[in-house]
């Protein structure tokens, strides 16, 4: 069975666990969206850092990004930094159970984040093809950035609205940090996706996304709340894990461009 959905929003998160950039269009390959989680903050041993340990990271905004520089904002102050063109500082980095190579960014960028987090940290950039993953959910060997485990994360606007209605709170898309927000389809139909045609590129369902406490941080806030996890636990819990949204991967080595309002064709079980 096929259903048709519309792209309601597109997001990237250039630095893992830091602010988003909302896009009207984006380049997509089997690795994921261009610039999405290409960078990550680590401790001095190369271990990844997230909002779980440093919720203040949720208040660091990304104004813009390109091949030359990034513009960041914290405490209503904007700062721009050029990327490091020196490839001499490559270190071993770790994200979950993956070991991969990362290039340390400039001293100015490292100091910027160290001052905010009040901890000595590195900003590192993923080195191409240093993280190749496959598993039972994604049998195709896939080159990944600093994502949790899969190239593309999709949520359904109707499903977010359903949580808001049940919880009595206004739950926002960005609390789930998706790449694609779909509209025009019933709540939780995304659970049944098997394949997705994304502008001529075929993507396969990997698994549902397991949610954590980070979803309780509203955009630009640093205090953990109860929702949406409390409500999700009442009807979206499976084997002691709370599920919301889906991960997709591609078996094709192709590149294309997505735009807001594009129509996607989804095969469902």
C-alpha cells in the first residue's frame, strides 16, 4: 500500500546536541543531509558529549553554516568562526560503540565551547568514511556522520499533535531533533513505513527511534521537564523502551536535493 506525505520542515544539526538550522532545501546522500552532525563536541579523550551531561548546549544556536565558516549565538551574542584547514590534528573519537577519526577544529572554536560548558572540550569534524556501520536494521554498509546510528530521522506532524493533545502541553517538533517532518498523513502511520521515495532516491525503514530525556528539553531551554516522555510512556512503550519517529537508510549511492513542500511516496506494511 502506498501513501503520499508532504515535507513540512527540514532541519540539520551541524554540531551534535547543539542548535538546529531550518532549511527550505537541502542536499541529501546515503550519508544523510549535508552538514548534519558533521561536527561533535568531545572531552580531551575524544568521548562524545551531549545535552544529557551539558543541557546548556541546547542554548547554543547555529545562525548559519557553509564550507568556510559557522555563525553561532549564545546569550544573544553572535560569533562567527572559520573552519580549520589544517589536517594535522586528527584524533580518535568515540560515539556510543563506534570508534572513528575526527579533526580538531580551531583553537578559537574550542575555547568558545570550553568557556560555555566550563570544561575543556574539543570541537571535532568527522573524517570521511571513518565510521562505516551495518547491523540487522541497516544491512547496507553505510558511512555515517556523528548521528546516533542512522542517516535520516523522520517524524510525523500529526503524531506530534497527538502527543500535545494527550499531554495538554504544546510539544514542539524540535524536541525530537528530526531531519524531516512530514504532514498530511495520519498519526503514527510512519511506524508502518517500509520504503520511502525521496525525490527519486529509495530509502528503507531501519527502526523506530528510542526516545530519552533529551526530548523534554524545549528549544533554547536547559531545564529538563516531564513531557513528552511521561505521556509517551503511557502508550508508546515497547519492551521498556519509548518509541517515537523512524530512522531510514538508503541502499543507493546517489545524491539529490529535497525541498519543503516536496511530496514523498511511502510504502507501508
